[in-house]
C-alpha cells in the first residue's frame, strides 16, 4: 500500500468514525485512571498542592518557602511520572494495535503486558534523547546566532542593524523549531517498529524513514495542527460546562479561571460537579487526541515498510 501523507494525517478521525466502541472504551479507561490518580494525589499530597497554589498566587511569597515547597512537589512528580509513562504506553500501544493489528479488538485494543512495558521504555528513551537533542540544538544555534549577532553589531548601529538582528533571531527560532521537528520525524517509527517486532527498536527508525522525510514531516504537522485544534475545542467546552455548573465566577476571565481551580483539601472538596465534568469531558477528548496524534506514525510505518522487519530497511 502506497503511503499517502494526508490519509495518514487523518487516520485518527477515521478510527473515531469506524471504531466508536474502542473510542468509548479508551475514554472510560482514561476517566477511571484520572479519577484513581486524582483521588490518590489528593489523599497523599492535597495539603501540599493547596499550599503550592496559594504561594503561586502571592507575589510576596518567601523564596525559602518556595524552594521547600518545590522539594515537596518533587515527591508528587515522583508519584505521577511513572504512572503517566505507563498510561501513555498503554494508550500508544492501543492506537498502534488498532492500525497494525485491527483483528485484536478485544477490550478496545487495550492491553497491559510486555508490549506496553517495551513501549514505556521506548517512550522514556525518546524523551531523554529529546532533552539532549533540544539542549544541543539550542546551544548550537545560540552560538551561531551569537557569532552572527556580534558581526551585525560590529557592522554598525542604527535601524538597519536592529532589523538585521530581529531577522536573525526569527531565523534562529525557525531553525530551532525545524530541527526539533526533524528529530521527532526521524525517530517517529521507533514506537511502531517496537510494537510490531516485539523488541525495542529506536535508532533503526532513523534509516527506516530515509527517502520519506518531507512527506512524513508534512503528515505530522497536519496531524499536530488538527490535534491542537481539537484540544482547544475540548478546553473551551470544558470551561463552559464548568462555569455552567458553578465552577467559575468573577468579573473577568482571570478571576473566573482562578475561581475554577480545584480545592485539594480533601477528596470531598475536590470532587465537585464541575471537576467531575472536567474529568469526563477531558477523557472523551483525550481518546480522540490519542488517535489523532499517535495513529499517523503507525500508518506511515505500515504503508512505507509494508510491515517488514526493520533489518530490511538497511539492505
């Protein structure tokens, strides 16, 4: 099957249209996970979260208290990070299973086993590689921009030099964004490869995408824009519903947003009708955005490599 970039970019919507049962199962699973993790977070860190929210709104907060609070928040992130990584691995594998193994539809394609654990490892490694790559990209472009900026400054002052410097900074930011997108494009087959072959495949993605970089980049940009639009729509609907349920009040948007913040004092104060509505709507839109963001690489891998082992891509 020939790779069609636009078809791959729209695959998430096709999944939502053709597999509504799976989408509802994903939404239900997402809601259950959100409820359990939220209740656990409030039970273990509710007081810390309330203090942190209060301190973040006070410009006169004591810096030493802020640093101490950050230390307490580290424990919260230590609790949430592994959970979030495993949950994302489960949903990533479910989307890949929908595309690459559509017959395995039991439980809405959701599983928890060796495949998901391997996916969690791949996601973690890619995240760490992304941090390193971003640092190197920023450092390199910063050095180049600094050298060119000094050259512009030595060439003279005035409006012309100022415009040249602004143009330079714009070009540096564009180059930074492109380099980041290029990195993720070249590694975009790591997840589908690992899922399909049953072993961790990360750097093999670099060669497997050879000859298809620009079509893949365009596909992912389109899918990303669509996913962002859907996410914004979900956020607007969530805000409107929460305000309708009494979750927000005030004379301006900032007061309303502040009044909509959760009360982490106890589970009872946290699980208000507005917060529950927030969790439900977010779960529904999360299921859709999972499909929109994650399906295109799986479709591209399937159509470009024809499900062949990655070793063939280097022949």
